C-alpha cells in the first residue's frame, strides 16, 4: 500500500459549492439534538416512501444513521476557512502530490488511456481531480454517507438541498450499486475516489468496468475515474485544448481586462503583448480570458473554455487552477514561474463581509454580503480601484479593505 503524505484538499465537490450570487445574512439556529434528529427521521420516512424509496431500503439504510453535531459545525464554519491562492497551491500541487500522481498514472495508465479515448478528456486532468479529491484514492472519506446527509438535512441551513441528496443516496442503495455500510465519504456527503454527490452520481456515474454497478466507492477506481471524465464531457470539455497557461503581461497592460467576463480571440491578446511565460506563441483555442488570482503582483493565466468546464466540478478559481496546474505538472510541465505576493494574508470571513458592506456603502455594489469573493465582488473591487486611481486587478486584499475604512 502506498501511504500518501498529501491528503485531499477539496472537502466537497460537484454542486455543493456556492457562488457569488446575491445573498443575505441568515441567523443560525442552535445545533440540534438526538431527540430532534429522531423526530426529523420519523417525519422524513413518509416523504421518502412517497418519493418511491422502498420501506426495506429505509430500514437498512437508516438503522445506523446517527446525528453528528460535528458535521453541522463543519458545515456552518467552512466559510471561515480561507487560504491565499499561493498557500492553497503549495498544498494542492505539492511535490508529494506530483510524485504520487505520476506513480498513479504509471499504475493505472492503461485504464486512464481507455477513459481518455472513450470520453475525450485529458487523462492528466482526470488524474489531477483524483489527486485533489481523494489523494489518488487513499483518502476517500470514512463517514457514513446516509448519516452525514441525514444530519445536514435535519439542520436548517441547507435542509432542502441535503434532503434531496439523501433521497438520491437512498435510491442508489435501492438500486443495488452499494450497501449502506460501504457508502462512505466526506462529511458533506461527497463519495468515493472523485467525491461525487449522490445527485451527480445519478446524472453522470458510469459502469466503465462492465460489472453491472456504477461503483465509485471500492478500491478499483475504474468507474469513478470514468465518471469524472463523463461529467466533464457532459459540461462541454474540448478535447485537445488546455485549461489555460501561465502568461506574461506587458508593461502598461490594462488590468481592467483581467476577468473571466472579458473574452477575446487569442490574436487580440497577442496583439496586446500577452505572451506565454514559457516562451513561444499563444495557442489558439478560441475565446480566452486573462485571470489574476493573486492580483497584479502574482501570476497571470490565459484561460480557455475548459477552465469553465472544470468550474462545474468546483466553482473556486483556486481549485480549477490547481487541477489544471497539477495536470500540467503530471505530464512534465514546469512549475508556475511568477512569484506571489506572499507578504499578503487572506481576509477572514468577517473581513470579506465587511469589504462587501463597505463596497456597497461606497456605491460599488457587490450584489450581496455573503463573504464569498466571486465575479460580482471582484467587479465591485475593480470599480473602486478605478475610481481611486489604483491598478484595477480586482484582488480583494487587506489594503483594499483599509482604503474603504
């Protein structure tokens, strides 16, 4: 057995991420109790039967379900955890993760090549998702999925979402693809090698090994890896195209154009003086955007449509860049060449919310106060920077917050 030193960095994927949409503050109710959970289960059972789940499946699956307050705490506090892009990449694309990924590619090369041939998705990208989600299968999660989803469905924060996922998980058990005991994963209900949520399993999981089950949980990664490729293909993966590449921006570049919302033909970026960091000419794979995940003092990336496809797996830019860069490193590509502004620290959740509040009060509407730095907040930061004569790179830093105070 290979013991991996680099553990997963993505706790939940496939439709559990929340974007930068308008949001309002919510008052959290106290964490529940065993009795409250038992009462909730009693009310849930007839809803499940009405949804077509057999009583014997409910008996088997719910018999061991227990309320876990630690799961509720993790769900409520996850937004408090934040890293800068460089700290995240230090872990996500560590030398350990690269080395173990190359070992996994060698061990499962024939499988990954067949998956690439069937689905048209780069095998290195599939391996990179595997590496980030479960450290190439070594850390798939050991929390019973039914109990985790029932706990989160009982809690009020995202009850409807998690009850729907619980229904989907119970139907998987009823379908015979896995037993309740073997259905294990993360605290948020993401399962197996590539951390599929139950609803995504129904929509995209495949029986690649032909044994009659779509098994993403067992030691054999075939179905899980093929399912990840099927998921990416469904969302429009372009075969033969990169996710993006590191680029160098010329002196005097208009940083207001550095956003996913600005898309130009590659020839236009080239005319503006954007060049590959590794040399040569920019590859032409259709419309592209320039992204500055660490602001104007960090690395710059030219991103293509496959970037947005990986975003379907996890909406965080840091995750997408990590998948793409890890894939590049697994095929022998270089490390990111530009330096990062490591003197900067990440904003806390309270600071991110204060930033959004102050932006709105100053007339730069971030479209809600939720502590999530997404496209709307970045656009608001850019507008504030432009108004103040600063470089409009959209980076939500402590410097910007202090300038707003």
